[in-house]
């Protein structure tokens, strides 16, 4: 199958965007009775923010979102994975991440995680000098504990500890005991929505399940969150790394096949990028990358959705500094949202 076409994206000055999308203006609340615009937030990789007990960036970010929820008409928060670093072997990391996300729940803001490779047992004690980025398979104890299941591919699918830490209500899951592939529904802007989170480099049976779920919800606009999709340069990645389905295959087999898939969010690599592609039904799909892996900042993506204009405006704010990473501002139109 041919590679997806990289469509042109309209560039609009930030000031003009602020006037066009009123909810993008900090502190200005959209009137839900008159204004269908609303906000989604996307949290990028937080794995480095939960290692130390004195690192409060994760919780600061979610508190910042909770405090702005009414003003921004914030309707949903996604996390694109690598929530913790090696949380299965260091439970305190999962505890810190859980406490941070619970800030949103306490404020009445719905949220959902897409699990990353670091949210599995693939990362842990490296057998050489400590815990960290090296895979657990390098530790001789891995084969002692897991026998033949001590492989990158097998450990990638073992998310037991993360599943237990974040077990919560979903509209549906691929596996009853795992949150790695799940969906939730919400309504906003006069439209119906579904957030579908998928494991990194998903198994073929997961892709088949996702196709069924999307097809069963034709009147819902679908937002997909998966850890690895766009590469550093904004292209759709071609490697499945140590999983099964590459992002390019995911585009071909799932994303491009449904007219109601509108947005895809990912992390894992690089800093930030975005692109639009055209699916088989002639519909435009906007995909956004956000990762950063910052040692000292805590960026968060805010996405203003304008149902009437068929457009979204994305920008990164940094709660720890009060900054705005304006070089990553993006405005995409022509999304043709599905009506109820």
C-alpha cells in the first residue's frame, strides 16, 4: 500500500489564532451555552519525573490543568505513555504517577493513559550498574524469573503492575485485566467522542479489535493515543521496534480505514511534530507528537477543538516556568467532524 500523503497545514500567526479560537486565551472561559469550542490536554512522557521523591513536576502539571479546567473548558486529558520509568520494579514511581493523575479525577476531569514501553517489565535492573534505560533482558536474573518469557517482546506486554495501579472504569477493553488497550467515551462541543488507547506497536489481534470498536461507533469522533506513532521528523515511523505492528502498518490497517478517526497523539521520541494525512474515505487525520524528556521542565499540550470550523489549535505550555513553546504551535483545519 502506498505511503500516506503529507497534506498541507495552514499556518496562522499566534495572535490571529488567539482571536479565532477564544478558548486558547488563558483565563478566558468559553460559554458552553454559546461556544462549542473546548480543550483537550495531552501529557507527554513523564518517566523522568517520578524517579525522585523531590521531583514535583508531574503533580504540578496536573494541578495546573485542574486549576484551568473551567477557564479552558477542559473536557479530557490523555497521557501518551512512559508514565513511569521502571515502575514494576520500583513501586514508588507508580505511586507518584498515580497521585499526580488523581488530581485530575478529584477535579472532575476525565483522563486516560496510553501505556509506553517503560510501563512494562521490559525496563528494569540492567544487571550491570543500576536501574535505568537498559532492558531487563540484560540481567541474568531475567531468565531465572521468567524463563523463556525473558524476551523484549514478551516483557513489553507484561504491564501487570501498571494495570493494577491505574485500574479504573472504561467503556471497553481488549483484555479485562489490562488497561493497555481500552476506550472511553465523552460528549463535548455538541459532538460525540471516543478516546482509544493502544499498546505500543500493537499485536495483530489488538489492531483487529480496534477496527471493530471504531466501526461500532460510526457517530463518534475517534481520538487515538498510542505511545509510538510519529518519528522525530514528523513522518509516520516505519519500525515496530520490539513489538508487532509498526506505526506505518497501523496507519494502513486502522487509522486510514475509518472516516471517523480524526486525531492521533503519540510520544516516545524527539520533542514535538505534527502532520495531516488523508484516509481512504477522503477524510483528513491530524497526528501530533510530543515527548521532550526534559530534565527540568514539564510541557503539556493544550488542544482547542473548534467543531464549527472543523479545526484544532495545538500549543505547548510549561507550568514549571509559565512558558509557552510557541515554536510548536499548530493549527489544522478541514477535519470535518462527525455529527451525532
